């Protein structure tokens, strides 16, 4: 089976059909910044989100500079008239359809109102399966699940879902805890598991912690806009002690954030945080007589390039996995991203 791994399409959804046909993919996994916008989203986005839409468009550098020189109202009018936020409206109307099943989380740049309409069932798109804390899917023996949005430590982590507004979205602790329950309730012995997160497990240790407790084999993420899709595990980049310390430090941060809440809310999360603190005890032989946590060797991570720069292909027959990175972006050592970490 061949699965297309892609992220940060920012509304260029028709391209998914092209890539799936090109590689004979049987499924698409999307790690967020999908383009969850409808025709009215332009009036709900902040000025910054409008500016980012222009920045990440296919317009020439000269045109971008000209349009970004307009007033805020002028920029918004240009996007409304000339630069559609997303192909999604044509999928919602049925004019366009996904030729290959798509399994997607949302990103940190989406319209919360559109997400709510999908969650309520008001919006539906044939072939689009949205991953969230209450939904997991099976694809040829693979168990695919995930949660999108940003991860923000502090009080925002304890808000009610779906959290965000103005074009920004983040996930909250109650959603992550519900995802744990949902996956465990639907798990089968011996299955292979894929966790999809918009936030990178390399950047955010909480995603690694989540992958550990979900017994994920593969974590697929986006958000960081690398020129190549990167494939790694903790064994490749950290010592066992560093890997364990990293997730324990994040647990400590989480406990401190919980302490800042009032007594009623604090009690709601304290037991869950204790459960997260109980890391699995199974180990694996690592050479030279050393045994390490099994997740240290067995959880692999794919951080994807934004779709205009590249994507990855996962090929599996159930037992063997191959992940191929495809990149179309030339590396310029002297260039800097326009908005680091905010793509």
C-alpha cells in the first residue's frame, strides 16, 4: 500500500488529487494547515492572517510587495476578490471531489467556525476524514489517529475546545486526554499505529509524550516548513538519558501550569497528569549490554516539508515500511524564512 504524506497545503487542495494520481497513492495523510476556509472566512480572519495568505501565495515577490503596501482593508479586499483562501468551497459544493481518501488534522492556521461546522455535521466532503479526539480510522490494517492545531503551554492549554479565533487554532489538554481514551478503546493487538499532529514532535516534547502513551509507530507532523521531509527517532538524535529527561521536563511544565489553575479545574487534570507521568516500562536491547525504553528506538517521526516544497510517501505491506522524502526546493544557505515557524 502506498500512502501520500503531505502538510501545509494552505487551501491548495486540488493538488492532492494530482499527487495521488502521480504516485498511485491509495490514501492521503495530511498534517494540517489544510485550508479549512469557506467563502465567508475572509471576514473572520485577523489582519495578520490576511497578510500571511498573501505571503504564502503563488504571487510573484513584486506583486506581494505591492499588495502588502496596501491598507489593511485593501489587502482584505484583494484576498476577497482575487486570492481565494482555499479550494474547499468547490469540494463543499460537490463541484470537485477527492479521488483518494484523505485523513487530515487541522493546523494552527484555519477558520475555527469552519471546523465547528465539520464537527457538527453541517459541512461534509466526500472522501475527507477529519482526525480529532473522537475519531480514529483504519486503513489496510493501519490505525490512523491524531489531533491538529497548535500546542500552547499555559492557560490556553486548559480552555474549552475548539479553541481559537481569527484564523488561529490550538488544541487543549482535554482533547489530548480524550484522544488517548479514544485510541485505547479502538486499539487492536499487534496493529501498526500512525499519530498525526500538526505540531512537530521534534519541537514539542508533549507530542513525543503523547506518542509514547499511544504506542505510535510513526508520528507524522508539519508546521516547521523544512526544505526536506525529515525522518528520525530519538535514538538518532539523543542519548537515552536526554530523551527521558526531555519528556519528564515537559511533564513538570504541565504540572506547574496545572498548579496555576483554581482548585476546581486543578482537580480535573491532576489525575490525568499523574497517568501521563507513568511512562511505559518495557525496554529493548540497544547494544553493549544496554537496555533502553522501547519507545526510544521504536517511535519514528516524519516532519514534512510544506506541500509547495515537498512531501513524503509511505509504502507498507503490513510488516515492512518504507518512507521516501520528495523535495522540490533548492536550499539557499543565505536565505531566511519570512515568518520563522509560522508557516
